C-alpha cells in the first residue's frame, strides 16, 4: 500500500520535454540466508535477491521497483525485459549501464551503444551516478545492508517501505510518510 502511494511510474512524465529517455534503470542485490543455487548472487557469492529500480532522469524520484528476483535466474536485462520494458511507451527508452546492451539501441541507451555520441557520455555518467547513489541509500539501512534474517516473504514489503522513505527523505516529505505508516498500523 505504501509503495503504491509514492512510487508511481507516471512520475517519469514530470518536467518532460519530449525526451526519449525518461528513466534510468539498474539492478541491486541484497543478501539473504542460504537458499540454494537458484538464489545465488554472483555479487555476494552467496544467496541473494535482486531488485530493479528506475529513477526519473529529470526529477530524480523513484518511479519503479520490481522484485525480489532470483539473481541466478534473472540478470538485469532479463528483469527489464520481463517487467519494466512492457510498461514503457512505444519508442520510449531508458538509460542504463552496459548490462542492458542486449536491448540497445531500441529500448536502452547505454555507454557501449554505438548510437550514443561521445558528447553525451558525461551526462550519462551523471545519470548512472544518481542511480548508484539511490542503491547506496538502500544499503544504509541495516536490514538491507546485512544478511536479511527475517521472513523472506516480507522482504519485498521491507524493500518497498525503505524505497518510499528514501524517496521522501530526498524530497523533504519524510514526516508525511511516517505519519501514514503509523496510521496504517
């Protein structure tokens, strides 16, 4: 419920001036207790879960989260193809790192894409840097920084709540979110 209140894909249109890329997207992994090979994360060399996170390039707000996904089954590109890509407008693209090269240049702009002019590379670095900053903010929460030791079935809810709080902290609306959480209980 909290996720639906704040994280809206439609927010990517705020301040749009008919850009072909409105979102940046990246995957981020979090450790979980050992669950077998299907949950193996190459990042941790142990079990983990992966989420896809998309930010508005113009506004910086989180517009999309998808997960948890099994890292060994779904790499960033597969998650994109099975989730966010189907929600984009025709001819809309996203900016991403080279892990998404398989969808370039039709759905993704990435550094290794031959259609990206050299003069755009610096701006793309800034966009990806903001994406990495958001991923870093998630991991400042101890529950996501360490091995997750709670019921795995609620990991998605925990991640969504932290995403909303992180977004509201950025926009200065944290008090509103905390009041809503207290009312829901």
